[in-house]
C-alpha cells in the first residue's frame, strides 16, 4: 500500500497507561493533567457534556439526545467505503465548502490497512484515502495541538466515543473558532495484533483480507484482495474460543456505544442494510444538509423482538464474568438458528436496541466482577435504564447519591 500524502505529525510518546486507558491522545498533550476529569472511564458526566454539546441532556436512553434518525446511503456509494461513504463524505464536504480547514481522522498504515494512523487532512480529495475500518487504539486527540499550531481554527474530527468524550471535556480550552464532531458508534475493539489473530481464525488467508464488517443481517462480511467475498453467520464465529482478555476491559464496559456527544453519529446497527445516521444537534443537521442530493434518506424500520436474544446474552455474560465457560449451542443447531436469525430476529431499530441493551448488561456485569468500587463513578443513568428490564438494578454503593434516571426514557 503506498504511503498516504497526508499530514501525520510526530506525536509525543504515550504517558504511562492504566488498565482503563484507551490512549485517546489527551495524555500526549499539554492538557494531559485533564485526563482525570475528561476520561469516559474515570468520572464521566454525560448530562453536563450533553447539555454543553446539544443544549439538552437525558432523553432517549438507547440513542442519546437527537433531532432525527435516518436510514441513509450515498448515491452512488463511494468506492472503497466501509458501507457507502457517509462519514468521509460529511468531512470532505466541510473541507470543500471551507467550513473547516482541517479534518482529524485515522488513515490506514502503509503496511496494514486495518491499523490506524492519526492524520490531518486538508484536501477534500484525500478523504477518499481514509475510508474503511481501523482497529486498535489510536491517539487521535494528540493531533489537536499541531493542527492548531499550524493555524487551523476551524476543525472537524472523526472519532469514536471515548475520544469524543475527552474532546468535549477540553473543547472550551482549545480556543477553536469552530469544531465539528462526526462520530461513529463504538465497536468491540482490541489490539491490532489480536485482531489479526481473529482474522486467522476465520480464514487461512488472513493477509489477503481487505475488509471485515459485522452486518445487521447477522453475518460477517469478509473481502479479499482478489475480489472474493465470504459471508459468515454470527453463530459460526469462534468467539467462545477467544482468550478472556481478547477485548480490553474498557471495551467490555463502554457506556457510550452510540457516541452521544458527537454532532452527528454514522453507523449501521439500525440501518437494516443501509447506514444509520443520528442527527444530534443543529451542527449535525448542517453537515447532513450540506450533502444535498448526494445522500438518500429513508425512514427507519423495526421488526422482531429483542427480549429473548438479550436475556440469553445476559446469561452467557454472567457466566463469562464469573470465570465460567460459555454455553455453546450444539453444532447441529447452529445452521438452523443461523438461517432463522435474519428472518425472525430483531432488525432495524429493534436490532440496535438489542445491541445497546447487551452492552449495558455487559458493562455492569464485568465492572461488578473486576472493579466494583468504581461502578458508582463509571456507570451513568442511561446504562442502568437499559439494563433494568433484565433485572439488573443498582446495588447499594453502585450509584451516586443523586440520580438523573428521571430524565431517561426507554421505549
């Protein structure tokens, strides 16, 4: 893969990292002392951060504050995009119109298309080179200082939730004229080495894989350098064979799967085959509107029932969090259930709600096992609201004295 003609400034070395650090980049900045109050995994304050970013807080426990949600697709889809290219199109349009002069995002490393390298993009044409999925932690926020030093006062950032939470915490201290935040929902991240180990469990050609995506039709799609495509049902993935620490504790206890603090979130969970766009505030609406007829917008769909799937997931996570082996489905049943899942399982909005409730349950159970003393600081009201229908409610000492649960709604 050729070296990208993008600005990738040399960053400060990482600070000593604790078990709950995702190396968002803040610890490499002059503002590093703010880590203790800015990090999502220390003392997150979603109500205050949401109010500052969106002018309101609380609302929908599943999806956070928003003005609108859509199914969407670029017309035509952008070549090389993970889905259709909405995320990079939003950023490119900001550069094209002069609304911002720099976009901070991740590019593929020259030697590995899945490893992210933080870059500053100033030419809208270069956004095509940063399409696709990146794995592993990347110190994206560390680019803020060199971008500002280079004279960029109007900046857009494409980031995951833990990066965006820290960004919102220090936003007022950056002195920017304007900031646009394009968020992607979190995924169960891991190190780049562990990710390649996972690819090796799926195919005997891991070095030829150029694309991997968990789709809303309960299948994983893999693409290869020779143009080949392989679809693997979720139930046939070797997830139960992964080592217990395959996913970092941060990713097993994420409380912001949908990037609640971004101006606009672009993902797939509720897209039912398309992309899924959550417009959270006026700045997000401005970005989406700027795409005009280049993007097709459709109403969201919903079907199926999530309760059974979430309940089964909760039982398995409880076993895993307690050190017990996962319950495996008999081999003869897997093809049957894999055939049934996309036909009768939750889809669209119901699929998204199921996934978010699973993440809430996973967060609570893993923190109770590994870090019970930190639960009252880390678990926000919206996570408790999502887990409550499944019998997971706060025990004494697991919440702060005051609660914002009256602001949270669960449809």
